[in-house]
């Protein structure tokens, strides 16, 4: 989720995962995958930056466990991380 501002100054939170396009025309128009369009004060570059930061935050928050055989590692070696997997007690 990213914080943005409507032209009237109202702040709201936008689901960054739904953003399809961002364009300046001359106001910034954010088009969602649903087809809904929103006009915001932030320039397109700021929307893109916030969206990328949000995606990076999500990827840091969720551990990725890649199967060993897909990484070319021996089974049980740690899911491509080079570290043995910790087992729940």
C-alpha cells in the first residue's frame, strides 16, 4: 500500500499491487488493473518509486524457499540459499 494525495488535498492509501499504468497528462493519472483511474498530486516518478519500494518490502518480508533440485543443490542443502534449513521444533 502506498500513500498518495488527491488533487483536492485528501490523502488516501492505494493498493500498489493493482497499479497498471501511471501517466502525466498533465496531472498524474494512475490506472488500476480494474480500469479505475485516479488523479493524484504526486508526479509519476514518485508513484513508481513508492510502488517499487512497496514491492521490495513485500519480498523482504516473505522468506522464499526454492526447492533444492531447482537450484542444482543436493536435497536438504537449504533451498538454494547455501544454508541448511532450520526445522521447526
